């Protein structure tokens, strides 16, 4: 099975918070999160490995995440803003060469903030 | 600021032709390079990765890497209407803190029958 994400779609209002979930491919221990918007494209949010955040992009502290012992991951966005409307993608990572990791994306969660 | 640049397109080619997609990157420390395909309304799908200078072929797809010129390309031979999608170039600068894909904004390819 591939990467799974839930929910598929979500509608929230400004000021609310939201939690998105991701289950990586079985055996993959690293999960990354990305935000995709028409204007900015795909942007890296953060990466988790063995329940620890090991890399972080340039997003405000309202964006946070965590990873559980079974490698499942959640990301949370607090105090939602209209600009947070986006497709949120989770990627599962596996090493394919000595210094090359490949990332496989889930179907994404479409968040709309009204 | 690490950047990845792609022509937004649209790149239009007739069915059966070769489509050439190009990408440049700014960070000389970049080590691995990826091409993803994204259909409208779907998530990105990995097509190929390359990390050594030269060509890498997989079926109708060939990735080309020139680290000296900081240039990556994707050739699609015998283009089909089903290849019509947005193609995203991504690079990583692996470090001990993990990896993060830096994406270009994508090139839209349209293959006409």
C-alpha cells in the first residue's frame, strides 16, 4: 500500500485549528510534509524521522507536527489564515543509494479556509 | 536562497514527438535530482531520479544531469496524450539533518493527438 492521508478535504474558518494525518509506506521511517499553492508551488514544511523533527522549512510556528512510534505523522495548523488554503502533501521516504533518498507522495489533503 | 527554475510553459508537442523539459538549480551542493509528474487535481508521482552526471534512461524517459552547468533535463520520447501533465523538478541537498525537496514551479506539457 502507498502513503495514505486523511481527511481528503477539509473546510475551516479563520482562527480555527486543524490536524491532518499521514501514514507512510510500510517500513518507511521518515515522513515529510509539503504545502502546495498555485502561487508558491510546493514548499517543504518539515520532516520527521524516528519521532524526531530533523528538518524544518521556513514556515511560522503555527505549523507544527509530530510522529508516532508506528511512523504515522500528524501536522497541525493553529489560528488558520486565508493564505493557509492549500493542498497539504505528505511524503514517505526511502533510501535508494548511499546518499539518495526518494520521496513518495500521498494523495494530499485539500484545506480550504473561509 | 536555494532555487530551482523551470519554464512554466505550456510546452506543446504533437503525439510521437520528443518533449524536452529543462531545470536549473542554484545550490552547487545539491546532490540528488528528481522529476515528478503531477496530473491536475492529483499528487506528484515520482518518474525518475538521478545523482551522477550524464544520462539515465527508463523506458521512454531519459534524465540528463550536468552538475558543472547546474542543469537537469527530462526527455520524453514518443510523447503520448497521457503524458500531458505538469512536470516538477526537485533537488535535495542531503545533510545530517535530513533531506528536503526543493521544487521548481513546474512545466506544463500538452501533447496533442
